[in-house]
C-alpha cells in the first residue's frame, strides 16, 4: 500500500509510510473494538440461553443487536468519579496500560498468510511477553483505588497471572518445537491441508498440551472459574470497584481483547490457524500465487476461518463462565503449581521424545517425508545459513 | 414430669435454689432464685439424668402496668420475669426455668436488674442474653461481651419495657 | 495451609506478620443474605476473627405484638422469615391455639401441612440458588427461581399474595383452595421431579463446588447443640432432630399419619441415598457440603409430604371451618411452641393476661442461633470461605433482627 | 488520548522498515530514547514509591522499543518478558504491600541528591567515552539486518553456533555455544530462589496474645469467678469485642 501511495500519489515517502502505519493501526484497533462489541452482545445472549431465558431482545430489533451500543452509551454517559484517597495519575492511567498491553499483542498477530501488522520472527514469544504486561494495569488500578477490597483484588490478580504465565509459556513451546520456528505465520503454514495435519492431532502429548493451554489461558485472562480478581461475592468487584463509565469500559475492552487474543492464539498454535479442517482453497483450485485476486481470496477465506475458530474459543469461555462456580485463591494457585506446570513439563518431554521417534507425526502418510530437517539452520554447501521463514517451505536435505 | 425423682434430685443437688414450681401448666415450669440460676442450669445441662444440652430461648417479661387505673386492679406486683426454655436433645424433652427479678436494681430507675449469666453453661446464650439486655434491660453478670446487639450501640432506654418512651430524635432523625 | 493449623486450629500466629487488617464485609455487600455486616480481622488472606453485626433490619415486632390482637400479629410473622412466610404464620397460629386449647378441623390440618411443605420447597430453592451465587456461579440461582415462581403462582391462586401471605391464621385458614388447584399442584410436582437431578449435576456433584464446600466450616455435634442451632444446620452435623417428629404434641399431631424420614446422616448414609449422588470423599460430617445436601434431601422429602397431603386433603369431606373471632380472648397463662421451619426451629412464646392482646409476644429465631456460630466456624479460614460458610447457614436477616 | 498515541507509535514501527529512510527511523530512535531517559529521570524525581515503580516500567518498556527498532526482536521480547513482565511486576507487588503510610513517599535530603548527581555525571562521562571509542559504532547506521531471525540465537544457546561458521567441517562448529554460561546463570538463579524462599518462610510459634485470647473464650470453672469478670467490665466495649 505504501508503494501505491508513493508511486501514484507522489506523496513524500515518510508521509506514505505513516499513512500505511495509521491504516494498519486503525484496522487492528477496530478488530478489537468490533470484537468487543460482538462479544458483549454474545455474552448476554449466551448467558441468557444457558440460564433458560432470552437475553436482550428489545434493543434494536428482535435479537437485541444494539445492546452493545446501548451499553456503550450508558458507559459514556456515566460520571467518571474518582475516590478522594486515590492516587490521581495512576488511577487514570491504569485502564489505558491494561488496554494497550492487550492491544499491542495484536501487532504480531497474523489473521491470514499476509494479513499481519508486523511479521516478527519471534511472534509467539512477543505475544506471550506482552500478555504479561496486562497485569500492570490491574495492579495499579487496585493500588490506586485506595480501598482495601481493590488492593485484595489486585494482589490476587498479580499472583494468579504471574504464576500462570509459567505453564502457559511451557504449553506454547510445544507447537513452536513442532513447527521449528516461533514465527506465527510459519506455525500456521505447517498445519496446511486436512485437519489431520493440525498440531492438535500431531501426537497425544500435544493434544493434552492443548487442554492445559486452554486452562492456563482462561486463568491468565481472568475468566471464571479463575476470576478471583473481580470475585463479586467476596471482593465486591475486585480491582475495578472504584471505576465507572469510560474507564471501566477500557478494562472491559482489555479483558475481551485478551480473551479473543488467547483463543486466536490457540487456533493458530493448535488448530491450524487459517487452514480449515477441509482445505477449501485447494479444493476450489485457488492455490497461492496464481493471481493477485486468487491470493487475496485465499487469504480472505483463511481469515474468516481463523476468526471463526477464535470466536468459537471465546464462546466456549463464556459457556464455562456461566456454568462453573469460582475457585478459591489457594486452589487456583495449587492447580497452577501442582497440576498445570508439572503436567505441561511432562507433555513437553513427551512431545519432544515423540518428535525424535516419529518426526512425521501420528498420520505419517499425509505429510512430507520424514527424513528432512526443517529450516536450513545447518549451513548447506553454500556458506552462511539462509534466511529463515521467508520461504517457509524450503528444506535442505541432510548432507545433500 | 421428667422422670420420677427428677425434681427431688434437682433439689438435692442444688439445695434452696428451687423456690416454686407448677407442673400442671401448659409448659411445666420451675421457679429458681435469681442468684442460683447459673448453678441450676449447670446441673441441668451437665449432671442431670435428663441432660438439657440446648438453650432454646431466653425471654424477659416486664410485669408492670404503666397507667395507674389498671395498676390498682392487677394481682401481681411490678417485677421482671426471666424465662429460660431448655431442650434436651437425647430425651427430646423441654423444660421452662423462671426467675423473678426486681424491675430496677435496688429500685433505682435506670439501673438494670442483675442476674448471673448462663454463658458458661451454653455458649449459645451469649447472643440471647445480649438481646435481652438490649431490649429489656437485664444486666447479666459475668457475660464475656455484654453489648447491644439489635439497637445501635449508643441507644438509650430499653424498648421492650412497658413504660418505655420512644426518644424524640436520634442523631437528628425524628423519633415521633 | 493445612500444616500451619495442624496442632491447634485456634492459634494462628505468623512470625512473618503483614499488618492485621480490619475489613468490613457488608452490610451492603452483595454476597451476604440481606443486611448483615461481618467485621473480619484478616492477616493477608487468612481470617483470624469474624464478628457478625446485626440489627440493621430490626423493627421490634415484639413490641408491636404487645399492642395488637393475636390475629392482627399474623402479618408481622410474615415479615420475619419472608422466604417461608407460611411456616411463620403456622408457628404463631399453633402457639396461640396451644394457649387457647383450640382444635382445628381435619381438612384445615391437612391443608396446613400441604401449604407449609410447599413453602419449605420454595425456601430451600432460594437457599440453594443464593448459595450458588455466593460461590460465584450465577446460573443455578435462575434455575431455582424459575421453579420457585411456579410455587408462588400456586400460592397466589390460593391466597392472593406471592411473598407475605397471612394465609394460615389462628383457628384455621382464611380461605379454602380454589377448584383445580390440586391438579395444578400435582402437575408442578411431576415436572419438578427430574429437575432436582439437574440441581445435583449443577452444584452438588460439581467438582469445583465440592472443592469450595467440602471440609470447610466443619461444625461438630456438640458445638451445634451448644449454640442452639437447628434445622438443616443441626442435621448437617448429624444430630437426628426434627420438630415434626420430636416436637410438642400439638405440632406432631398435625403430621399424624404422614410417613417421612428425617434427612440426617445415620451411621454413614442418608435415607434413601440410592438415587442421590454419593457423599464426596473429602466431605466431613458437619461441613458446608452436608448442610447443603440436607436441604436438597428435604426438598424431596417435602414433595412426598405434599403428595400425601393432597390425597388426605381431597379425601376428607368435612368443612374447612373458619378461624377464631378477631377479638377472641386468650386464657391467662403462657405457652411456647417450636415448629420446624425451613431455616430451623422457629419458637413463639406468648404470655397472656386473659385479653385478646398478648401481654408479651416473643419470637425465637432459628437463624439467630445459627448465625451465632459463625465466629467459631470462620476462625482460620480464608476470605473466600466466609461467604461460603455464611451461605451454608442459610440465614435470613428479617428473622434474625425481627 | 494515551491509547491512540500508543497505537500510532506501535503501528509506525510496525510498517516494514525501508532501508533508505533514515530520518524516519531516527525519529523513532529519538522518541524511544527520550521516553527511556525522561522516565528514568522521573523515577529519581518522583516522590511516591508506586509512581517510581510505574515510571520504571515505562522506561524499561522504551528500552524494549529500542531493541525492536534495532531489529533485535528476540532480545526486545526477552526484555519485555523478563524485565517488564517479571521483575517489575514483583517490584510493584512488593511496593504495593509495603506502601502503607510510613513508606509511601521517600524524599532524600538535599545533600543526598547532590552526591547522587555527581556520581551520575561521572558514570555518564565514563560510558560516553567508552561508547565513542568503539570504532564500529561510530559510522552511521550501516543498515539493519534484513531478516532478523531468532533461530541462530536458539541454536547458539543449545551449543551449535550457526551465525559465525567456524573452520573445519561444516557440520561441526568449533566456536562453543552459550550452553555453559546459560547453565551457570540458571543454577545461580535457583540458589537465589531457594534462599529467598528460606528467608520468607512463615515461622510459626505460639505467642502469649493468642493463648490469652483463646483461654478467655473457655467457660471459666466457677460461676463466682465469672461474676467478678463481668461486674467490672466497662459498658461500651470496642467495635470488635477485643476488650476481653
């Protein structure tokens, strides 16, 4: 897009680049905002259905489409009050820190092969790192609200998210190991074709790792049954007790943003990103590179596929929230330290051993021959290691 | 009423405590001297053949007729009557223990009458006695933490007394 | 956490002392049942002491009772335990009838059993739903209220009100049942039977629910009896006591000929426990889980009683008989009667000087004694356990503060 | 306003890095550098402890931005995760627990700030001199590694140096990887963790206060003695019945 601006509109280069960047930023921001709107409405509807009632039906048409808009207006209209004992600056900045953290993660996030903010070679690592920053917003909010209850909520939240990053990191390492690179696009590309090539079904260990990942993801995003931070029955509303109006909506948006992020990450790492269960693109004969429109259409299909899986993940989280009661703080910690971490480590070991024994994976037939080594990191005959990840498929035969 | 020699055993164990009884009433009751109430209850709860291990209810009935016309015709003298309802879980039987107290300690109005507490016998009595103190104005000597339980801490007067006047205002809130 | 409390649970003293915080939970706290204020002395997450503060809903109904006649006091008993108003009316009516030595008609007796047990089901449903709310899950609350609405509809047809009925009064009931009411009641019971399994699946056997309630707030038999607890709280600790069977003659006479087993764990298992979920491994007798489970069993027990009452009520042809006159004089003397209400044994003590207006009307509330145990149960537990324990006691503030 | 600034900043850097465009790149370099140094000064200048911690978060975040700008994505992500996501979370956690009244604002006296200033300037001078003396850093930015990859670093950590091919057979590199230093650091951290856990363990012992509180709840033996306690109790006890 930047070249288009430079060549056709003869804009000065730096203006062209900043416009491209602006468009990219606004696009990503809208993905989260749009997602949050849809999820607010979906949560009310699903909660309704689970509790044998209808959920919103009056706002905007039969299915209450405009319920999110109504909430938004309500939040905007609410008075932004601040408790007098509160630490002014921190109180105001906390929601924005939380929102920025959950938003930054989407920079390195590929929605389809080429639909990506900035293709980082350390994509997964960057996303996990930024996910950990969201806890800052919560801690500062808890402290700055100067009330005992929000302090309790903030302390619980900090303890929980920091400790759940450990098993989360371990679960993420397994697909990275299978794909051989941390670049999200490569990981998704490796799972092309039928669903049998998904990492989920690559070997039994990865299958278990997927479920551990789901548990840790729910815990690190603070959704029930691990939503200690805003346990309304004990701590009134946890860290965002004192917030109201627009500030509160930022926390809300951050929560939905990271919920969408975590489930989309699960889709890419384990469920083949934009490669659907059935390789629609190849069936329709629209393979990559034939023509620009074909490329665009394949990637569009891929994006719809990925967004569908991520939404499924978010809906599952909502479903769990409205059925399970809440765990106590020491039980949450126990599940993390006594169950998730050792299990994730064992599965990681298992997956690694499996990798050496059966590099082709559970269904050897459908995949490329087993003897190759992914990525040309061992220098081939012609000098330095070739670039990694650009041409995802290139492979160097051992000793060729 | 509670087994043949029950009353005799009680009088033998706690001599001089039982000052009256009426076994034919709807709820048979025995009357006890106020200062011996704790000993009687301790015996009933711990060493009596029918072990009354649960205190159901503590009540203070204020026998006093405020307007003089009716007061003349009344048969009893103004006094506060303490009523303890006991229940025996093993024998599934109940017993009523009563005690007569003067309306005011040494007839000085405003000074609540005193009776030993039974918190030592049943810990459940703690809150019951606090409520009786709060509403009827009976001071339970030896109660570990005798404070008002239902009315605000700084409320004056004892609402359930017959001659109680609702205060005109309380912290600016109009009473009447 | 367990090793810290191994030798003496009463002494909690850490060398590494963050400062002890005095934290207020309530009275406007969403989790407690109504206006109850708990002052917690916490050390980090561990609660070393809990002090319940009550009296926010105190209306001094007993003082009013000394200025109105016995039948006029019935609406005041409705407002004591507003979730089980029928049982409250029944308790007061029976106490006055005991003083008057008044015998109600056979038809009225069976109708009273029918209505009281139906109200027990409604009260336990609220207890179960609110307890799920305390532990963080919202859905069971709505399932419980969906069923309770049907019972309230039945009550509305019978007496016109949905919460404070004043239907059962001294000397019988204010009106007989409308036609077709019994069929509607039976159809409700039919469709309610399978839903009980739903509640068990949602809560009783839910792993997280068990983890949050089993072995928490354990109350021994002696402690329960010593504090005068009653009802499901007492039976949850294994004390086999139910006023409908062991109570005063006039109350047990009402349940003459009704076959029912008291829902208490006798030597290791509950009555008819073959078709209910098994007791989880780490649930100790007297903990939150058992109190909750006893309530669930009592719902089924009450359903059987309602079915029996329907048959007996439709069988006896006699007139319902109308209640006593408004200004019927009560003989001088006093009478105390305890009835088995859903929350526990609710006692009414009436002292009469021979006129229609009682000299002293005393109401002994079951939740009052049940709540008094909180500071014993909550010593050394975590903050998240306090609502779990108070929720398991199923207290109603209207009844405690009167 | 703040989120839009962050998004524009993040997105601008997100646009693919054109080699030719120097001043756009250096614009970002100065931005991140200014943020890092500015908030570093703010940490020193702030009085409330928690604000100090927050400014530290921002300054280290800006340093991570600098790493990304220099194309070292792995190190940038590492900085974000280890420093900002790990250490500073515990720092803020610790500050929050101790930030009760006495510690909230720590204000050094005039003399301390002077000494600190001198030491700071001296250190700055040393660093500048050292930085300028390195030859390869002096020429303008030669250009950023086109395709930064984490894999060489990963392999090096495991012991196979792929980025500088050593002499001898291609399959065997003579330059040792970073396995040894990596192991040493992890053992060191383990020892530190164990020490910290040992120091912070909760030493449990019975203190007089606890026993006295427990004893008074027990029903006293004789009723007379009980009466004595009750008689002299003051009428209005404290809010929490601690007045036993």
